[in-house]
């Protein structure tokens, strides 16, 4: 029964991903003439190749990365409410990227994509280090989440301070990016996202065996030969890298990393990491593709922040999880 449910679940996710991807390409404010797509220079060809396909790919990789990052953090803290957005990790990445965008990007125009990823990674790691320090002093996960929210407020306040030193054009770019959007992602950036995120996600999958042992308990993991310190370091680095890569190009995107792993657990009814990680990646891709499609079509021509849409659908899942945890206690 378990194997058949896994197969059915993966088939459902695959169908949803294909459907969501096609909708992202062919649905929008501008009608696409399918017969014109293959004709170079046509309006439909230009829109599909230069705007919608890069945006669709960015949504797939962003959703997959945030979901896997969230699952890694939930494993690390042994808590299903942990996620890169609520713990302030995305906010740390946001702050460092803002600094690069305002003060450094023009001087490093050739390496701007690399600079953004590195800045986001350093910011995410800094926030993660702070969260880990707090977690050793605070027993309650709710207090840890409050601290994460505070990190987010602090980073936002510093970003607002940085804006006072920025040029008008930089302020506009920073404002649009900081709200969370895939509208400015170009094909080369989508490819960079894809390469970095794919490598990181595969690396997480290779950790599925020690993750299974760690989920039982830290002492059990030690008893079966897992190097706990090394494992934790790898988990922190990979989860931060996944979150940072998304933040670098799309800005902070909320609640995907918490909601999707929970939905996956309900769907496949199997908590083994080797099944959870791929399912999280692809269902996260579906979730983000649909949210991005809604963000640009619901009130067209006005476009919503993708983080607004993910929050609308993701926050009820988080509220449900918190209520359920309080009742279980």
C-alpha cells in the first residue's frame, strides 16, 4: 500500500508540475499565438522565450529550493514549523544582497550574479548562526520563531536605512526586489539558479541516510556512525545556500519552506528523507509556479508580489500546524 501510494503521489505531482509549467508559459495578460511561437522575431516567440520560460524556470527552482531548505531546517531543529522565512534566514540574505545592489553591483557588473549569490549566502549563514546560538539558549520553538521574526524586522530596518544612501533608480529596483518577484529574472539568471539549486538539492538527497537516523534521535544517529557535527554543518550550509540563491534573484519569498514539506508528508504518508526530499522539491515547484501565475494574472495589469500570494496560501497551513502542535501537548 505504501509503495503504491508513493507511486500515485509522484505521478500526481508530475502531472501538476507539467500542467503548472504549461499554464505559466501560455497564460498571461498577452495572448500567445501558438502558431507564432516557433517564428523568430514574432511577438509570441519573444514573450515566451525571453519572459515566460525564464520566469517559469525561476519559479520551479525557487519553489524546489525553498521547500528543500525548509525540510532541512525542520530536520535540524526537529520541528515542522521551522523555515527559512520565519527564522529570519531569508531576511539575512535580503540585507546582504541589498548592500551589494546599492554599493557594490555597479563596480562588479560582470560578476553581479555571482556577487548576489555570495552576498545572499553570507547573509543567510550569518542569520543562521544567530538562530543556532539562540536555539541553544531557548527551549521553546515559539520563542525561537519570535527571535526569527525580530531578525527580520532588524534586517528590514537596516535595509530602510541603506535606502537613504541610494540613487532613485536603485531605490525602485530594491523596492521591487524586496517585495519578492520573479518578473525581472532573465534566462541567464534562471540557468545559474538551476545549476546552483540542482547541485545543492542533490547534495541534500545524498544526506538522506544520515538524515533518517538523525530524525530518530541524535544519540541514535551517533550509534549508527553518523558524524553529528559534520552532518549539522552540511545541513546548515546546504539549507542556507538553497534559500540564499532564491533570495538573490527573486527576493524573500514567504511560507513555501514551511507549508510544502507539511503538505508532502500528508500526501505521501512517508517520512523517509529519500522520498520526502524529491517530493518536496517538485511539489514546491508546483506551489510556486501556481502562486506566480496568480500574482501576475489575478489583478492584471497590476502584478502582486509573489510573497503576498504564497503567504495567503501558506500561512493557513502554518497556523493549522501550530494549533495542532499545541493540542498534541
